[in-house]
């Protein structure tokens, strides 16, 4: 990896007291992607159709997605001293993400083993590798960068202590995509604005926050209960149904375009990156979500995670006027 520093994007937004850009504190992986006609049953052996090693990791995916849409993005994370590091960072570099706060540590780069079936559904196993070294001390070394960001983006693929430390340092808005769901202290969850989860993650998080209570009866119930607990704003992603956005201005459904899914892996990260980029540019949460569902829909129409993400100026799928409740194949999430 060759760390790079980006200059501000023309027209990059400055929000708050001089806060600017997006900082992602999160995972960097190499994705080993295999394709199969269908997923194997337990104990079954199948012959695959292809294999490739691509850049990935939820943090890196979200950083690339935001940068390709024109945001000024910096990454805080770790890679290993192995041959996978270059593969893991190649598209971060080409997207001009600032990598000066990414450290190389002894051991392997994080690895995600992804299997994609012909129907576009995927399974993912993540091995943290160097991502486990991203602790509170590593985050503290980037305190100035984090404090100066308009938007800080966090996920669940680094140790909880690192996310907690980053949230405490944040000077701007905290976007917490709690995927996978890990044990976070309540203060970190409460810092989210927004918290981004899918329906399964919302149920798991509520079990942590309100133990002993029944599972939510619906997506809307999950959102309402997270808001009642104290989360400032919630975006619940719903695949082909788009998203539910809830904040002080109310709760609204954001429909998604109807597309044919080829590979859903990493498309939820495209959603998070796009939403974060637009929040940093000054959009409202609803405006950002309306763009993000279109970016997620774009991403599932080709294979891979980062290679499937749109660039600024690409034509995105449109939401049909009559599609208040789309029912097409699940298309915009591998994780959120």
C-alpha cells in the first residue's frame, strides 16, 4: 500500500464550525469471492464456477462508495504485512481516499470469504486479521482528523473499543452502521445520527438495549423502539422495499428502484457510503437516503463489492412514481 493524501474535492461541503469531509474508521479486507449455481446444503460439496480476490471490508467499501461520489474521504484502519494488503487497498487508492492513517501491522490482512449464487444471494464469513489491531490507541492517534470531520462513519468489523473512542472524538455527525451487530456501550449507540441497521440487526440491537422485551413486531415497530430508547435518528434498510427514515421530523418510507440483482454483496455498504457522502455535502437525512437507495440498486447489478459502485455522473436507477412499495428481488443489501 502507498498511503495517499487527497486534496479537497471541488465544492466539498463544510458543515458546522469548519468541519469537512468524511472519515471512516473501520475494516479493510481482501474479499475471496466464489460463485456457485446455488449455495451448498450443510455437509454438501459443490463445484464452483469462478473465484476472484477483490478489495473489500465494510469500512473500505463505505469509504470507496463515498469517495467515488465526490466526497473527500479519509480512512482509519489497519492492513497486514502480507500479499493481500495490496489487493485490499487498490481501489481505495484509485478512489483517492486518504490512507495516511492506515497502519501496517504484523499478521494477515482481514479476509472475507464470500460465496455468491446465481440468484444473487450471498454468504459471507469475515476473518478480522489486522482489523483486530484497530483499538482505542490507534483511533486516538487520528484524533485531530476525526474531530475535524463533518461525518464519521463506523461499523461492526473493528473492536468495540475503537468505535467508542472514535464516537467520543467526533466533532461532526456520527453514522453508525452496526453490521455485524457487536456489543457496544449505550453511549456509542446514542451518539449515532443516524444509526443504520437492517431488520435483523435492529432486532439483535434491541435485545441488547432492552433485554427481556419481545422482538419487534414489524420494521416500523423496530424503528419506533430504537427512537424511543434514545437514538437520534434511525435508517432501517429493507432490501427491495428501500428504507425507513426516522428522526425529529417524523418517520417516512423511502422506496427503492426495481432492478434485477446479480450480486448483493457490499451493496449495503454502497448505501451507507452514499448516504454519508450526501450528509457531508449538506443534504437532509431523507435527501441522502433517497440517493443512497439508488446507489445500492446500481451496485447489485454487477458482481463484486467496490468494483460495482457508481462514480459521480453515472446514471443511477430511478424510483418509479408508482413504486411506493416495490416488490422486486432483494437488491440493496449484503449487510445493511
